[in-house]
C-alpha cells in the first residue's frame, strides 16, 4: 500500500529493518515473531505508526485484544488520516462505531497503490463482473422507461480505472467520473471514455454537482466502502433527472443489522436496509437481485445488484 512519505520510513535504518522483518513474519503467519520484531522497531522509533499497526494486528491474531487495541489506537493517533487502515480492526474491537471503520484516507491510499495492477487482479484473479452485471440490470430495468436504455449523461461514482465506463459504452451520450484516488483517475483518463473526471469524495461531489444533472448514476463495487447509505442515496436522488436510474452493487448480509464490517475490510448491507434507504430518498426500486460481482478464494461473495428510479 502507498503511504505518505512520513510513514514510509521511521528515519532509523535498524528500526526499518526490524519493521520489514515483522511484516514478513506476519505475512508468513508467525504472529509471535511479528509482535516481537515490531516491538524491537518501536524501541528505536516509538513514533513509527506502521510498526504500531503491525504490532496491533499481530497481538489481535494472538488473542491479546487489550494489547491490540492499545497499539492500534496509538497507530491511529500517529496517522490520523488512517492510511494504514487500522480503523477496521478498532471497530471490530468495539473501540470505534462501525460506521467509522473506513476512512477516505484509507480508501485513497489503498487504491493509489492498487491502480497499476487493478484491472488484471480484479478481473482475472477475483473474476470481477460488477460493471457487466450492472449494465445488464439497467437494460432490464429500462424496458418500460421512456428512451429505453439510452442516457444523455451518466455519472460513474468511484470510477476507478474505467471498467464501468467500458461496460456502459454505447448506453450514454457522455459520462463523468469521480474517484478519491489520483492514481485511479490517471488510469481512467487513458481510456478516453469520460467527458469529465473529478478527484473527490462521492458525497461531497454529489452535494456540489447540482440538481437534475444526470440520467444515470453508476456505483460499481463502491458502496462496500460506505456504511450508512442515506447521504449517498439522497445525493443521487438530487442529481438525477426524472426517470433517471441509479445502478449499484453491494455485498450482502442476512443479519438484523443494517450493515456490518467484514473480515475483508468491506461493508455488507441488508436487503431491508436498501429498500428503506431508497424510500427515504424518494427513489423507487426497479430491480433488486441477489448477485455476486466477485470471488474470494474461489468462492462467490454474496451481494446485491440494484437499480433505483427517480
């Protein structure tokens, strides 16, 4: 993962070396060694957030919840933007509310690092098919829509490298993209499929983009990084013209909670929550199907593909 310059090195060569060994030990599953090596790094560089994060994660694997919480809390204090993503573990430990588990800083760092290999890893390794499933869902939901499955202007929320723009090519006269990651936007720009590209957090962008600006809004594999969806749905509703569609995918869970944070550091949402949130935003459900957009370890990840109409 790509971190800010202040997190790439402790400034102490020996501490950096111990930290690198700790990372390797953690990846190999030797969590006791990882914890010991992270402590050695911290003895020389106590303010080095990545070593605190490795220590906390190793202690969590070893069953030391109190020690893990202390180390992860210190890592977050040292890296308040949470480029290291420790909020996820802190939420699981009950130290943070579930809705605060994923920060924009973490998402930006994650995808800035992921961008160069994103398409190959997602499509070939994880059998990702979200954009294609969304495009097919929009075609089905548009059969009775004035104008059918043609949209004068679309918006791709969390556009990434442009996979959704490719899947929806020929269905929209123009499409804009928005993403948190500059590296992802750089890849998207190479496709020449977007009218405009914006670096922004998606709710902030929806607040600024104006009312009735789009006929179609797409969010492919994006809302898995958002807990409460009320602001997103309300923002999309404002941005859509009459008979406009909002197509999105989410991961699914069947529990009583509206949403939960999973071991994969992604949110899963309940079907009943999606219906209620759409209704509150003034959007009607045109289609809501169970579908898997990707795989983990060769198994389909349960999810929903939905199309809402204004």
